[in-house]
C-alpha cells in the first residue's frame, strides 16, 4: 500500500547528535531517516504507547480513559501526544500516563479528538500521524490486536536516563528477573511501568494495596525479608547450620531428622523468663507436633527436588544448594519500590532509596548474582508452583539464562558485592 508523501513530515529531518534511549527509539529514528514508514509503524505496533491522562477523573472512574491533549505551535491546534517507554518524562504526582497498543488509538478516535497524533514530540524520532479515518487505517493495520504488544522474556535497557553502574543500578538489578520476564526496562528508576491505572490495579489485585500506608507496609516487609514463610527460612537456616558445623554436603535424610529433633525439642515445653518472672510453657500435643514434623519434612523434600532440577538446568552449580529465599523478598522489594512510584503512592526519591536498600541487603545475604537468582527462583516456586515445574519455574529459568549470558546484562556488568 502506498502512503504517498510521508504522513509525518512537516519539514526536513536534520536531527542533532542523539543517543536513542532504547532499541525502540533507535528503530523509529532509523526508519524515519530513510522514510521507511512501514518499518516505523511496525515498530510502533510492537511497543507500548503512553499518553497523559487526567489523574483526578481516573481516580474516580478507573475503568474509563481521560486523555490530556496538547496544543502544538507548529500545527496551530491540538494534538494527541504519545510516547514510547524510553521517552517518558520523570514521574510527577499530578502528571500520569496510560499505555495502549497502536491499534487502540485508531479504534477509539472520535471527531472531537485532535486530527493528529504526535509520536515522541520534539525528538529526532518524532512523527505526526493522521488520527481520523480513513487515514488512520494506513498505520493501524500494522497492529494486529489491542493486547499488550511488549514481548516477554527479553532484556531491555535504558541506554540514557537510567543508571548502569553504582548502588542504584545494583538495587535495580535485583529486580531484573521480573523485568526480563515482563519485557520491561530493568534500569528504569523513573518508573511508569504499564501506566498509572494498571500499576494501581497490579498492586490492588496481587497485593491488596490501595493506599500509600499499605504500600509502605508491604515495602518494609519485603525489605526486611518478612514476606515469605518462616517455615521455609527455618529449614534452610537449619541446613546452613549443619553445613557450617560439619562442613560439606548435608544429607537430606539427616536434614529431615534434625528438623524433627528441633521441632520435638521446641514442643516439649520450657521455662520462659519475663518481666513478671519465670513462666512455664505447656508442651504441645503430640499429634500437633507430629503434624508439624510431617509438614516440614515434606517441605524439605520439595526443596531438594527443586534444587535437583535447578542443578540440571544450570541455575545451581553441581553440588550447590540454596542458602536462603530472602532474594524472593528483596527482588520484589526492588520492584515494589517502582510499582509504588508508578501508582503514585511514593516519590522518586523514596523509590530510589528503597531500591538501594534492597541491593545492600542482598549483597550481605548472598555471594553472587547466581546465588541470589537461585534463592529468588526457589522462593517464587515454593509460593506459586506447587512442584509442577510450570511457567512459574520455566519462565524464571529462561530469565536467569538471559541475565547470566547476555553481554548487556547488569549481572555481567555490575559486581554483586
């Protein structure tokens, strides 16, 4: 199909020296420079496109979309400004964005909307698209659906505008498994994520978070590694103690028996010293104690089978084991800080401080990115996977391999300690 003159061209393209923030802007810039509008539109169709929305009305009616249109001095009228992820401004409390696929804009356009959409206004990869039908059909055809076009299981990096080294980058890299899994920019500290509405929906549906105080509480629990089961930590710490005291490999049978011995000893009743004096605690019923032992020993079996699979898949070295699942909390803390920023429950400064703290705690708890990754994957699987070795496991293994092999990976370019 021929488009005739480039629909985006309002004058000659003489871009200054410019480093595109991501591969998306790079592709748009190159396509625009050679008037290859098919590739330009195809790139847009494969990208999340963000646009400003009214926060006040969105908070009241979150299921509706309230775009904010801008006036462009070059056209003399209103335009619908849209941005790719690398071109978004830093988050501000009163300025929020939604994101959609390219096809969506053509479908929802109304006669009262601006006649032009401007992509990445003011940048060297800027383009103006006619938004009214039938002209919109020319670019809308490149987007096959309105679903989220961002590919999963890929490493994406901000070349400019995001830290690549230092404490902030280290803390951001602790959340890289989830970023690779979701196809989001691992080093985007100024987080918009999937847009204001969807970031709020994520926190509400997955975490029960609807207020700033709830976000702060969840973030604190994750930073302090208090958001996973204490039983998991008990059995892993017991194995660490045995390994430290006796050295070398810890036999699973010995581990199970040691756990049973500790539980029975703790269930026998004891004298507790308080401010009011000595208090005798009653022993637990034998049936309760035996049930706890059975549950803990089943958990040990699950852990050993996950570790065997992780060794076979290269996540763990031969003979390696998981020392702690704190990484499961710390990796999510790195992301929770950004999710809260995207949902405007916190500020950029608060999110950055929390990310740095997550990285520092991780460096004290683990020896390497590989150790951290194994702890994260085990925690995720114990929580979600039910020993099915389904997507909760396989997606993380795929993300782990990307982060351990891609030359641009933060795990290969940022020292863990």
